[in-house]
C-alpha cells in the first residue's frame, strides 16, 4: 500500500517533465547553444549534483546493503543503470527520473529538429505525434508484460509528449507572453478533480493501467499546482522552493531513510517522524542548494 501511495505521489514528475521541455526550449529560443555547450551545462547543473548524492548514499553502510553495491554505483556513474532493472533505483526510488531526463538531453538536437519540422504542419501536430508514439510504446510494454519494470516504463518515449507539450507552450510564450494565463479556479477544479480520481485509481490498481495514466496524471497535478499558485502564501513558498527543488528531489529519499533509521524504532508517533523527515529533507535541500550555488553549479 505504501509503495502504491509513493507511486501516486511520484506521478507529479509529469509536471516536471513538462516544465523541463518548456524551460529548455525557451532558453534555446532566446539563446541557442551548440550541442557541446548544451551537454556541458547539463553536466554541471544536473549530473554533478546528482552524482554527489549518489556517492553520499553509497558511503552510508545501511542505505544499500546489496552485494552488488559497487556495480550499482558504477551504473549510476556511467548511466548504464537505465538499461539494468536491478540498478535503476538502487540509490533511491526517485533516481529513475534522472535517467529519463538524460535521455532527453542526449537526443536534444533531434527532438528540436523534429519539433520544428512538425510544427510547420500545425501547432498541435508535434504534441499529437509524440502522444501517439507514447501510446504505442506503452501498448508494446504492456503487451510484453513489462509494465512493472522501471527501465521500460521510464523510457523517454513514454514521456515524450509531455516534454514536447512544454516546448509547444514555450513557443507560444515566446511569441506572446500574455497568451499564457492561469485558468480560473472553476476550470482547474473541473479538470483537476476527475483527473485526480483517475490518477489515484490507476495508481492503486497498478499493472498495465499505470502505462496509460500519464495524461490524467499530468492534468491532475498541473491543476493542483496552478490552484496552489493562485494562493499568495503558497505562491511565495513555491517560488522560494523552486530555487532548490531539484536538490530536494535528489536528497529527500536519502534523508527520509536516515531519519526513519534513527527514529523509526522510537516511541514517537509515525506522523511525528514523518513530519520531522519532511522538514529535515527540506532543510538539507536548501543547504545543498546553497553549497552548489557557492561552487558555481547552479
């Protein structure tokens, strides 16, 4: 049950992929970089912070007790973990996302070229084509019975349409920034509530359903995020947190494991331990972000 709840919460990564496509393509439109320059920036801003957390995790004796710990570490260092199921989440269940986003980075020039070619045929064509590709991939994975294997479910084709949708929004924003507005509370509720129900149902049932859950997951979490953005207090909180959100994503499981290792067997109530873990992970991420900033890795 806990695993399914974590899967439900982890579905929020769909919004992150959308935002990644938006941010990368908007940056490209404003200041195109060569492929080498692009990969260099991703290496320092994404890979280095990630691998530091992996190395710290590997240094903690109780975090990974597998006899293949050394090979697992190498799989993260050289990214062949994205092809080996038993290594993919060996230093945190959240680390699968880093494999996926690096697939997008490696294919970035091809994605941009394909997007711009398809966009000439119609503004929605790139999104529709990439969505069809994603559905075909999901169907093939489900037919093979591999839907519970992360290396299959996290392949970039599964999320290509979300990344491309972000690129499409970036192009719209570049041409007319005022054309992108936050929908009304009514619209967000009408879209978000049923999509959240579908996402929850698919997450709890699992199996092949989760392979087709991306569209409702994205709409559900995006609606929730935009509803939260409409609240001034939360808007300031999210604006502040966005400065180290990637660091929080990287460290939160590590901090949770350490906190539960230290406090899990005490008389403290589970809710107290969980609250402390959340606060500790947030503070650790903020500090990690400050350190990376000082080192010029932000």
